[in-house]
C-alpha cells in the first residue's frame, strides 16, 4: 500500500462500528442503549454533544428527519432486505402500515399492535445510517424525558394534552426554559413536530423513555444481491411493457434524482409558466413569490430553474389544474420517458429516456445548440439514458453491478449528487478525479470527463472546483473532526457516500476480477466509456455557515442541481451524435469520367484471391 493514502479511521469510530456489527449478529434483538457509550465516545460531528446532559438540537433534528414519525412509539426495529426476508422470519409487513421518513428514501412498515418498525435495507450502508440515527434520537429523546421530569412542568403538560391542543405561548416558554433551549432551537423542534404532534410528543416524552431494540434478519451478501436482482426484474418488466429492451439497447447510466432530467427534457414547466407563476403568487409556498419578483426580469437561466422548482410544488397541490397534470404526463410520454416508480423492495426509482424521442422544441436550450443534421442523427439513435434515484452508500455498488451485468453495452457513467465541502460554500460544485473509498480503502484515480468550463457558464451563484479529491465515508454520523482534518491536510475537500462504491463497480466492469482492497487503482487507461462525477455542496461540516441540512432546499441548491443536470445532458447528446455520425454509412464516392475502369476478374479467380487473402490474414 502507498503510505500517501490517508488512513483517517480513529479508534473510536472503528470501535463503534465493530460494536454494533458484532451485537447485530445476535439471533435476538439487541438493546440500542448498549451502543450509547461508544456512540458518544466517537464524538461525531453531527452529534458532538451526545455525552452532554444538554440537548443537542442539531442531532435531534437531523435524526428525526431521517426516521419515520412513529419512532417515539417504537419498541423494536427489524431490518431486512425485502418482504420475503421479513416473511420467512414471521413478519408479514405487507399488512402493516407503510410509513416514511421526510429526508431519507427508505421503505418502513409499522405495526402499532406491538410497536414494531420494519426497515428495508439495500446494503450495509443502510445499517451504518440507521443505527447511529436511532441511537442519536434515543439519546436526545431521553434527555428531554429527564429534563421534563425534573421540572414543575410535568403535570401541566399532562393536563394540557387534548387531541387538538396546541401549546399556549406562556406554556411554550416554560417548555423552552425546562429544556434549556434558546428560542431558535425550540422553533426547530416545533417544526419537526408540527401542530398537535409537538404536544403529543412532549407528553409522551414525559411518561416514556426510549429503549429500542434492533435486529437484522438477513445479513448475508446474497440477500442484498437477491433484492437488487428482484429490483432489476421489476425495472426490466416496466421497460419491456413500453417496448424498450434493456438487454439490447445501449445505455448512458446516470445516478442523480427523479425530477431534473424530466424537467430539462419535457418543457412542461416552461410551457405552463403562466399557471405556475399564478399559483406561486397566490399561494406563496416557501416565500417563492418574493423570489419570482427578484428574478423575473433576469434572463440567465434563473427563471427556468425557478419554474422547475415551482412545478414540483404546483403539481401535487390541490389547486393544480387537471389540464397541467395531464400535460405533464403527456409530455413525458412524448419525450420517450418511462418511470418505474415502485420497484418493490428497494426505494430507488428508475427512469428510461429514449434519446430518439427527445425534441429540440422542448428541451432546455442550455443543454446545447445542435444543428438540424445533428438532431436527425439523434432521431436515428437506439440508445437510452438510464437514470436512477441516487442510492445510499454500498447500494450504489450493488445496483450498478446488476445493471452492468444485465445490459448489453454502457456508453457512459455519470454520477451527480450532494456532498459536504471542507473549503467551499453551499451551492458550489466539485469535480473530483481522485476518490478515496473508506469501504475498500482504495484510492481511485480516473479521468473525470467534466471540467470547470463545462459547468461554470451554467451556474448563477456557486463556483466550480475541478481536479478535486473526494473521500467516500461509510455514514454521515461515522466521522468526527479528527477524521475530516486528516483528509483535509491531505488535500481531500469533498466528502460523500457513493462515489467509491460506484468506482468499485466500474472496476469490475472493466477488469475480470473483484475490486481490490487497500490499493491505488488507476482507471485512466482501460475505461472504455465516459466517467463523470459531479458533486454539489449541501453541507459545510467544519464551517459555521448555514447548511442545507438545517434548511429547506435553497436556490443555491437548485442552481447547482440544474447546472449539473444540463452539463450531463449536453455531454450525453454530444457523445451520441458523434456515435451516430460514426455509424452512419459513408456516402458513395463519385468517380471522374476519365478514371480507368478496373479489370473484371472472373468469379472463380475472385474466390481464389479471397481465399488466399484469408489465409494470409490467419483465418
């Protein structure tokens, strides 16, 4: 191993991981409180005050948003890869209530009869994400329990509770004082527990400490592979129903989100901008009416980004016109877009775009100006854009490995996603060409097909940094300041969770063996297709600046999202035009009238000549 590769694992982080993996091998549920000491000792950047008696509001908000609202009522959490794994252990989750987390795509089922929560896991990264979130939530919830029981507020809260009750202003101030929080912290708490839920949870916290137990039902690698194979079966079936053959047609693989490519290709938001703007001015969700007034006169792409974002608020709203909903569906169909939204076990939507059906009339003009002849070449294409909703951690490895094995030919792999930045600002874009993967301990070197000049003209707010070094971590909780500073000193400024697993899968698609461990891996030489990684900053973990983790998606986030999307879309279209140009038959060569006519060779002689040539060529 080259010693220049940073080894930033602290003993405390490794101890925490070893502890919960060893305990979860148990055949019976384990108590998560047995993990609280090692969790606190780890000194996570997200849960820096875990060991303190004071409430760590940032950790509580972060974990609450990534867990379903029924967690305060949960006594046991059961983790498994797919419904059949739960069923073979006696958990018929299909009959349970389906619940969701607000800030994490994962399938949850809740049985209120015995307060059991079932969680679908697609890889070990889900365990590395779920367990620390649950432990953090339990620690902070029990701090609330202790503080409320040590105050004179307990009886008043129990008396105050009614199904439709909301806290009066004076009582809210007493709660703030009892919990020893400032006004901004109590406001955050009231937002993650809105309306009557705030009162209900406080009342529950007075009477009940959390003591959650957890168990993993299927921990073998084959269980994860089986769930991904089932997912692929559902995706392949959905595509086949639209006469798309994923085993024959070449693909450009994209990992991003489920809205930006659709918006950039269909033209729905732009074509119905009057209805969207009217909705924004009347309803003013997230104060978007003020934002519209600020950008309405500008013509640098901000208006389109605004409309794309606003369309996501308009379509699900009760005031949305049925005409616009029908148009959105028709536009997707006309653009050759197929959605597979519920591929059963994994909560990862897949989308298939037929390049031949993309229309120059509706596509975002920032995606590139092509000639009529180039659009004609695109119309002849049989290639597809295969886009999946950005998975979590090692699920990226399993999914791309399955897709690579099941499809005929990959023409490019483009990864777009959020990351934390150690030296930039929220909304900046980072383009790495070195990735250290904490799973494999490999350092991957590759040629990123994107440079700063590809994205800078598309950005209105952020800055693009290319030639960056990224580190793929195992989980958001599984890092502390020491961990980050070791990498920062080595020039790593981009922290995320999926690039390493994706590059491990790419390695196996290129080379005839499993990805190595603890090596420097050079993908410059043998990669037969584009590799493009774009990360936009959503967090600044060693900065005091505000982050997207604690706020709703800002326009800095929208700006970098669509700059990334348009850069990928432009690259794919250009690559496919060039490919179609190479595949196009050469025009016949016109001969001049005075050019000598070649002699006519008898058929037998020609056959003998062909045979001699074949032998000389080694056939």
